[in-house]
């Protein structure tokens, strides 16, 4: 069983397209995909040196919005995932493996018996 999490693989549009190619070419070895767009913790070390801002006025969140140094902001990442990545036939097939109601984060619990 394999789960591919793309969090660190989508740093730029060029790396995102390489990740798409890799995922499609290895689709037979990938059971589930986690396509979550991760958040930046308000006090996280990774936010040092980045332009950060609240998601909205009166935001009391533990996370902050930020300007990606390469211009690869959340909106662009979501656009790529929705309009390119998820539409690739091999990747679309993997995404259909998620169990109903649950997400790819929970999927391994439904298939663990296969691998004992």
C-alpha cells in the first residue's frame, strides 16, 4: 500500500508538472493520494522571512496566509490541482480509491488486512 502526499513536491509550477508526470507514470504503485494544501503555522519557523497575512479580519487561526517566494500561492496550487492534476486519467483513477465518507488520510485503515 502506498500513499503519496504532495505537500513538498509542489514548490513551483515546474516541480508540480514533474510531480504530475511522476505520479502518472507510477500510478500502478500508488493506492491513495493526499492532495491537501497545507497551512503555514502562525509561529512556524518556515514563516520567517515570508510576507504573512491573516486569512480574514478578526482571524484567530493557528495558521497564516503567506506570499510564496516564487509566487506559487495557494490559489495557484489549487488551480493546478483542480484543472490539471486531478484531470489526468491515471491520477483520476487513484483519487476514486478513497473510501466513502473518509479521505486518503483514513484509507489505509480500510485496506490493512490486505497487507498482513
